[in-house]
C-alpha cells in the first residue's frame, strides 16, 4: 500500500516546490521534448457589438475552437472544460481555480471599420490572479482565422518561451489520381490545412517547394520543360521567375537565411553536387565537388553552415559543412541510410529521413549528430519540415494500406501526431516561419 | 518550324510543337545568366499511358521507339546506375535504330524507386540517364542528339509499395524527339 502513498507525497512536494520562480509560473515544463501539460481554460470568446460572423458561424465560438485546436495539437496543454463565456465584467478566478486551470485565455472580438476584426487576447495566470500576456489583434475579417492563430502564438510564447507556429503557412503538392506522375498542383494553406489555394495550375509536375525566410517568396522544381527547372514565385501575386542554371538536372532548392541566394543540387556528368545561385546577379558557385550524389542542402539558421546528404561513402549519410563548402564532415553514423536533413529554426537540431530495409521514418538529432532518436515509425514517412517554434515537424506519410500520401504534423516525441492535408496524394510539405 | 516524330516505320508522322530538343540542348551550354531570363519553350508534355497518340502537338512517346526497336525501357538494380547486360542489349538496339534515323533526337529519362529520399532519387535518376547517354555515345550516337532528365520517384510506373512494384520504377526510358527525315517520308 505504501507504494501508492509515496509517489503522491512526492508529487505534492513537487507541486509545492517547483513554481517558486514568480517570474514565469505559467511555464510548460518540457524535458527532452516531453511536456507536463499545462491545464488551461479557454471559454468561448465574447462579443462586443457589433457581432461578427465567421463563415456563417458565431465568430467568438469559431475563434475559440481554432485557438483550442492550435494549443491542444502540441500536447503542451490540457484543456480544462469551461462552460461559461468570457464576460465583459471582471474575471472571477475562483471557478477556474477550482476546476484546476492554471492558465486562462479570455478573448473579446468586435467588427471594426474597414472590414476588419479586432480581437483582444489575454492570458491570465489563474493562481496569481493576474495578466500573464495580452495582445490586441487586428486582422482583415476574411482572414479571421489568423486572429485565433495569433492569439495561440501569444499563449505559446508566454508559456514555453518559444515562438508559436500557428500563424504560419504550409506548402504542399497535390496530385490527382488520374494525373499521378504527370501533373501536380502546388498549394498553400494555413498550417492547419484551412484556406488552401492552388499556386500553380496543375499542368505539369512540380516538386520540392521551400519558403524564403520572409515567407513571401517560394522556390520549387518545375517540369514545365522536359529537363526540370527551379522557379521562384511571389506568393501574393503569383509572379514567377525561372532561375537560370547551366545544363544538368536541378533539384532540392532551399533559400539561404538572408534570402539572397538559393542552394540546390545539380546532377550532371554522372554526379550530383551542391551549388548556390545569387538571385540578384545570377552568379552560380559550386559548393561540393565529389563523385556520387550530394543533395538536399539545408542552411543552419545563422547561414554559416549547410547540412546535406551524400552517398560519397556508400549509402546516403548526413554531412555538415561551412556555407562555402569548407570542413565537410559526416555526422550520421547509425545503421541504414540517412537523408533529407532539415536544420531546425533554433539551430540546435537536425531532422532527417532514416532509411533501412525499405522503411522510411523521421528522426531528429543534435546538430553535431549526437542524441539521435526516431519520432515516427514509417514505413513511408519523409520530407520533414520544421515548425517555426522548433517544437513540431510536418512530414509526408504513406502506408501500405493507404498508398496515397498525406501531410501530417507531429511533436518531437512523435506522440502528438495529426493529419493536416489529405484527400488525393498530398506530399512535399514545407512549413513557413511566423507571418508578420 | 514544324518537327515530326515518326509514329511507325510506315511513315505516319506526328507533329510536335516546335523547337523542343534544340532549345533543350542549347540550354546545356548556357553560362551563368541573370534572372529572369531563360525563354522557356512551350511544350505540351503528354506523358504516361492512355493518351491519344495521334493528337497534334503531342510529344513522341515511349510507344514510338517500341514500334521501331522493340524496347524503350531498361531496368536498374536498387540504388545503382550500372547497366545490366539486358539493359545494354536494349540500348544496343536503340543505338542501332538511332543510327538509321539520324534526325531523331532522344530524351533519356531516369527514374527511381520509393525506397530513397525524394532528393536522392532525383539525383540517382539523373545519373542513370547519364549512364545511358554515355553508353549510347560509345555506340555512336552523337551527344548533341541526347538530353538527360530525371523524375526520381515523381513519376512511378507502378504505384504499389511492394518490392515487385518498385522494381518497375528503377528504370530508364528513352523518349524520341524527332525531325522529319526525307528518306522516311
């Protein structure tokens, strides 16, 4: 019997002793990516007249639902049910305290002139009885979803210390079944799959999209010609420009963190190497020069280093080098092959695809190759793309029983996974940074 | 200018949209240039089975060389670019046919299976197509008649994820792009 008593006593002690730093009592405790969920109450957002509608729904209800979905998708929060609506009167903390909520998000929304929506989002520390963070949010009414995402970003930052990844966008490639392998459409949506629209017309194959750091431009591979090219597109107006690359097969483009150049792989004369093109001048510089295939370059966020995959030693492995190609060194040494490195936005980790026995799964390791772990189980998981928070990864998932690819998002433990983009074959996710 | 692709030995012609192969090859020699440049030639790319092959403006198809040489596709072992004996045999037939039809140009397409990263498979496909080009060049096909491209795993011949299906995706396809040859009319 004592078995049961001791742990609960310890737990009680832990509760009493941990939140002593008064500075930030609302912190989600995250150890090795595993969080102790923060109990949070999110009553429906209150209206201040005039009321606004969201696609026929009560705006306050819609905003609250998206806010809850955002926060709960991370596994960092536990929703404490609350049947009351945010009122305009003073907040009464007692009921929330009694239901165990440590955090409380109260929102007020109203329509303002010029087709805009004003949403005041406030995070309360229930036990301290004070405001932990607050933000006035103003968006165009047709972009009302962004208001909820911005509120979620505020709560995430205040409680984890990391920027949120909710007011962000996702690129993906969709192939319809009848045109599989012949044509595909590049689409952009909110990170949660909502508000999707096509950026290309689906007349040719497109692949491997990537965001520029500003989130306003993208680069992707296009087979509008028999030998594919790299296309830069301005997302807002759809304007495109083709990068001029000397003969060979180009693939795997990625912007540099300063947005001035694009690194890519160019296959010619029997090997593939990594190059960079300066977008303004068109000047091209070769960065690797070995036999075999060097591809999938990914910049460190400080722009000083590039992670890439190479099969120079046999099977594909992950390497890191200076942005000028100096100091190339292998960092993956486990069993099987390692591919598609993606440097985290915080710079400390690299996500990758691990390939062994015909099985592809997503893993993460420190940027020096240490502390490697797998976060999905495959058998066909690939194309990892980081969230701006560094706390989640979008990837493409296929399974033998559902051969059409889908886009999923997972936390770094691999436990909080959910599907984002399904339907016909959807692949190649690329996740933007936080929108301005 | 109008280019033609031979539909069959009996001199049925297929019209294809202008310039494709010419511009394609010119592109290979292009030095560093400014953005945005590259005048991109217009091509109605019609790939895969089931299309109407007599449709004006369509490309040569995999079916065309099949009618001439009996084989347009070669297969590779997993992860490599080596040409097997049977692959070389098929390329020999293609080289022989190309020697008899010197105005025809070819697009060599490399493909790969699902068991590798998207990026790696594109590079692998390009290297496979390059291996085909080298072999055909050694068999007397002028290099300026050949273009190399890769689809990696973007254009699978078989969709299933089993090894039996994926074997069919480790392949190289030779697509004809041609210009009318008086001797064939």
